């Protein structure tokens, strides 16, 4: 007898299977049949939760973005570290993910033309969540004497905007020296915040 699971549990399983499939096979090679086959569920179960493969991909992107944003918030809010150390950890985590290739197929597809609008939407949402937390971190850094800047909110907007544009510009670049790139980003932030990340 097939196990009956709560709808939200089954939906999460479908999304997790899709993350694996899109990452390993890409969008074109991932099919509804392959996902339901991996899970051992009927197609009707899939279509109960998602109207199409594209709708499932949108859910995958949302889940991936939420997980990434949650981890970034955790790093930025970790008051056991100094503000400067938190900012460095935020940058380090971003580059570690690039090196590991967290959900590489999903991320690569988002940078393509087909999903450009979706990509910009989820990045906008993430930046809107991160901006006030980054401003708080910068204000704490000023109070701790680690950063010198006049307006934490303005600087948070500039900092996140610069990081976003760097990501967009270099995302498709093959053979990028991530160690040198990370060092250049830290140097940029050191100048922006009048601090030293050494």
C-alpha cells in the first residue's frame, strides 16, 4: 500500500527531487516522468501541486533563494562575531558556494535568457530582505569603531548593489579566479567602509 503523506510534505519532496534533477540533468533533460519516477508517485500527484515543469522550476528557484537568503541572514545576524567578521563571513560564504557550485544547474539556468525575469525577481526579493540587516550590521560596525561611514542605509544599498552587479557581470565567466576575485571584492569593501579585512 502506497504511503499517504501530508500535501506540504509531498510538495517539498517533489521540489527537492527537482532540485537534484535540474542540477544534474539541466532543465531540458528533466521531465515530469523522471521526477515522479524517482519519487514513486503518480503524475496526478505532481499535477496536484504544480501545473507544469516551468511552475515547478519557479518553486525550485524560490526554495533555493529562500535557503540561500536564510543562510546569509544567519551569518549577518551572528552577534558572536564582530561586524567586520560577519561581513567577511558573508563574502566568504558567497564565494564558497560559487566554488562548490551550489545547485549549479539551477543557478546556470537562471542566468540564461529564458529565466532572466525570474532571476531578477528573486534577486530583488533577496536584496530587499538583506538590505535592512546589512544596514544594521554597518551601523553596529560604526559603533564598534570598525567601519567609518556617514549613512549605514545608503552604504548598505551601495554595497549590495555593487555585489549584485559584480555577480551579474561575472556569473557566466568561465575560468574566473575566485580567490583573486574575492580578494578584489574585500579590497573594494575595505575602501568603501574605511576598514581592513586583513
